[in-house]
């Protein structure tokens, strides 16, 4: 009873010191209140996200509608107003102009009547105002060429005199105009005055064609010729003729129905006001959607130029690189358990025998004088249950601040295009004192210097009394991209350098630290790692956590695991192992390539 009470006191003190409030100690109403508040906050956040999504979809739909309308008009009409002023001599075919000649018509009335009713009689050639004929075209190649290249067509007018019996004090005048076949003209005001008894030679030198654009362009022109053809060759064929007809029609209608004109004008004004409001709404909607689009585009451009646009996975052979990261080497020995009462050690490991059992000799083919000669780091990995194997590792950097070691190939003689370096393992046999029916093994693995590994499960099993020839052939580097890309990796090396060489250097270490933190706060012991530096204060991983802090610990673990994203740079070494006897080792005729072939 006292033991349970003491355990409860210890538990409470550890919880208070760690800053975690046990869920069991919270009152139930307060817990329900917090839960309801959390649920309402989640609903509010979900509603806000739905509202934002609806606004975005509406703006996107309006934007696509506006863009579609613009695209239709863009491809229906040209994008510029082309005003061509072309010389006749440069055209193969051109429309013939209309020629109008007018003279004053003298009436047989008194002088006063003549002043009030003086009209002009005109004669026109190639004039098409109210008929259904099309314009006449002339081919300059069929016309006899003139020696002068300054003009193409010439008109010869000869004004003959005639006897004037009425109003002799007024000299007769002739009026001449050259104009479009589809436009009415008054030669008295817009033409040239000619004299009687004269010959005139007129040269047509240039034709000007003004091409405007219809609605929605600002020129807002009307293709009278196309409408004339669509209306079965009826209706006005130019703006001047159409304005004259419209003015006459409006005058007749308004003179007969003045009230209808006033009502129509009011209706037009109301329609104009509604149209103006609709245009203002369209402009505001388009402006808002444009702002949203520009914001989204700016965010996209920021991410586009901040990160690359593809995921590059480089799988490079060692022989094609000038420099490469040196891997880590781990050798573990599985010691049989003692069956006598001499098993005072918790995990049955005779550490005094291990240095005499395993002899590791690392030899480079390319650089014979260069070996790692680093300090071998000792660790323990789990075999099964509560049994462990002791391991020795070289170039392993899990929790230290050492930099990555790079091997330079420059100035080194290359003996093989398939192998960068070899490792010679000499596993020396020794007498097994306990359980001779269990054959001891050694385990070997080559891996990334920043990732923990269990060679018992992920390595190669080696037998005692044998010699092994290990050839490292290739290094694979997987390069992923961080957020906002789907790979969503984390640059652990970069973060480690920013944090003054502290913190995890790979995803595997990060996950191990998460599990270790869980067991540390749960039962105040060491568990959850793949490679233990020491077995002091070790506890079983299958023991349950205390109930009152289990839920809080689960949240801590989930948060910790969420931070442990995949590595942006992952190293994977490929190697082969060949076994040979002592006789083959001393035989010089056996080459490294033959030993390499055995491991294939």
C-alpha cells in the first residue's frame, strides 16, 4: 500500500515538473466546455473556408466569363485600325469613282422668282444610291498605260457654250465633283467650278481607303455594304445617305406622333440609366476579380521563382564523381546469452570479449595509405525481446556536430571503373563458452552517416572465421523539394547548420527522438531508439504508459511526428560482399574482380 502511494506521489511530482497537466485531474464540466469551444471554433473555421472558397469560385467564374467575351471579340475583330492611303498605280484592281457634273437651270420666270427657286441640274456617272447595282471595278492592267507614271486614270471634260435668252447678266457655271459611288454629294459646295468654252484634263492620282472597326471599338462604325447585301440589296450604302433617310423618317414620325416620341425618349433615358448601373457593377466585379487574380498570380510567381519546378532524383555512380560523401560502417556482434548464474549483466553481453572476437580492417584500393582511422563509436541495437548486440561504427554522426566527410578522387589512380573502394573484413573466430549449439554471427551494414540502422535486421550476416571482400559500387542521392511541393521534405542539414550544428540531421533521428521523448516523459526511462549509446536506465517498450498523461503524450507524439518530414537529400549506398577463405586470401592470382563476381 505504501509502495503504491509512493509511486503515486512520484508520478504526480514528475507530471508537475514536466509542465503537463493530467487530463484526469481536470473537472468534467470544464473539459466538456473546452471540447464544445474547440468544436465551435472548428465549425467557424470550416464555414470561413467554405465562404472563401465560394467567393473565389464566383470571382473565377466571372473572370472566365469576361475572358471568354474578350476572347470572342479579340478573334472576331482585328486589334488595330488600318487607314490605307494607296496610289492607284500600285493597285491591281480598284473601285471606279462616281463623276457628277452640274449646271445652273435657268427658269422662265421673273428675276425675283429666279432668285428664290434657283436649282442645279446634275448628271452622274457610276452613282449607286438607291439602286441594286454593285460598284464597278477597273483593272489597271487592262487600261492603256500612260507615259507618265504619276496617274492612272484621266478625265477629259469639254464645256461647250450655249445661247442664253434669259438672265443674260448671269454667266453660266459648271460644277464638277469626283466622289464615292455610294455617297451623295453637292458639287456646288463640295466640287470644283468650271468655265464654259474650256477643256479640262483631270488626273486621278490616289485613292484613300479608311478602314474603321465596329462595336465594341471606339470607332463604332457600321458596315453599310454588308448590311445592304444582307437586306437583299436594299437600304443605305453609306453613312451620309443613311443619315438623310433617318432624319426624314424621324421628322415624319415626330410630326405625326409627338407623344410617342416623348415616351420613347423617356424609355431610352431609363434604359440608359439601367445600362449605366449594370456597367458600373460589371466594372466593380471585374476589378475585384482582377485584384484577386493578381494576388494569386503574385503568390504563384513568388513560389515559382523561389523553388525549382521539377524534382531531380540523381542516381550517380561513384566513378563519375570527383567528390562524394563517405558512408558510415557498422559492425555488430551477437553474443550468446550465458545460462549459468554468471549472468549478472542485465542483457547478457560480455563486452570484454568483443574486441578480441571482431577484427575490422578497412582498406581503400584507390588510396592505400588513407583509412578512416576515426574513433569507433560504440552502440547497442536490439536483436529480439530484451537482447542486444554491441556495435562499432566508423564515420557515424547522429548526435555530434562533426561535418560531413567528403572523399576527393583527384590525383588518385583508378583501378576499376565499377568499384570506388573496397573494404576487407576479417572476422576472427573465438571459442564460445556458453551454448555451443548456437553459432555466433557478426552483422555488417554500410549506410548514411546521419541515419541510425539496425544491422541485425537491415544488414548482412557474416560468419566467424571467414574473410569478406566488400565493394561499394554506387551512391544514390534522392533530392526532393520542400513545401509547397507535394514531396514536402525538410532540409535537416541546412537546419542543423543554422542552429549551430544542433538538432536532428535526418528524418530517422527525428523519429527516434520523438519516441525517446515519449518514453522519457511517460516512464522516465530510455526506450524507442534504434541505436543506444548506453543501456543505462533502459526500460521495455511494451510497458504501458501511465493512464493520466497518456492522452497528452499522444498529442506530443503526433506533433513531433508531424515535424519529422522526409529528408530533402537521402543517401543510399549500394555494395556487394564476397566471401573467401584464408588460402584464397594469400593466393595472389585471385584478383579483386574475381572476388567481386562472387558477390553478384
